[in-house]
């Protein structure tokens, strides 16, 4: 059913890796997401900041 913007995905492990990657129950929005440097930066910290900024700019 999705999650609100800014809420951490419950399927991420401590290393921010998807625990259901490649599984049929993985949401289409995740499977279709293409990580790029302008969206994800080069570190986990940059990714969190950039994605949070994008979410707040488009809500």
C-alpha cells in the first residue's frame, strides 16, 4: 500500500540494501527505479538528503 514520503522503507536492512530485491513481492515502483548520481549521489548520506529533498519538493 506504499508509505508516506520521508518514511524509511521497512524492507531496508542496516546497510540500506533491499531485503526483497529480486523477489516477486518487491513493489513495481522499486523495480522500475533507476538509481543515478543526480538522485542518489555517491554516499548513503547524499542519497538520503537528495531523495528527501525531491520528496518534499514534489508533495
